[in-house]
C-alpha cells in the first residue's frame, strides 16, 4: 500500500470486492483512533482491544452498506462507539447526570502553571495529558478524544454518538475544565518547580 495513488475510496471499493489489501489499508489507517475511542470507554486495554477487533469485523462484514459521500471515519467511529457501549452494557453504569447547563467552575489558572507546562519535555506533556484524559469520565474522555485527537467536528461527534450538539458542547466544556483539574493534580509540585 505504498502506492501514492491508493486512496481511501480505492480501499473501500477493494474491501467491498473482498480484497484483503483494502481491509488492511483501512485497518492500518484507523486502528489507532479506534483504539483510542475504545480505551476511553472501556478503561481497560484488553477490553479495548477486543472492542476494536469486534468493531472492525462488523465494519468489514457491513462495508457494502457504507454510504458513499459520507466520511468513512465517522461511520467507523460510530461502530466502535456502539460496540463499546454494547460490550460494556451491564458491566457498569454510565454517568447520566443532567447536562442542561454547564457547572460553574471557579478555576483560576496560576500564571506559572502555563509556563511550567510549556517547559516540560514534549513526551512528558503527552504522557501527562494522556493520563489526565484517562481519569476523565467515559463521556468526557470520548468527546475530548473525538474532538482533539481525531479532529472530528461537533456535527461528526453527533453522528457518531447520537448526542445533540448542545450536549456535546456541554460535555466538551466540562471535559476541558476537568482536564485542567486532573493536570493540576498530576503535575502538582512539578509546576511549582518549573519556572
């Protein structure tokens, strides 16, 4: 698949025709993002791997149903999301607090916090952010992952999750606030030492 003319559309068409190289192309292109969504919901690497495997099996069994003109990634992420929820159904309850209005977070960001975080080595930043995201609720983890890591729009997130746009915006708002709280907790003394 090193051919620069090999596109996603070609991979989809080849997958529909039953060609393994089409499947492989799509799997390689999207497996990391699919895993990110699954781990955010499952909170367990083994379960997330199984969810991604199940989701890709569903994708490849139903790829002929993919509607051209839509984004393949949105269709795939919707399947991963639904597979995650189905797999976890009954294992634990999902937080269903009312999301009518964002909570009022009274957070003052210290001046040295941003500068200290900027001074961390890039790999350390990624590790701290990933750990903080892991500590968010399922919904917050998912919305942050879809919006920032997968670069999905609010509309695409709505298509994937079935949530309305105001719910997505509220969850994204809460996720940002809670991400700050988690980063502050994780970095604690490190931000005081870095100036």
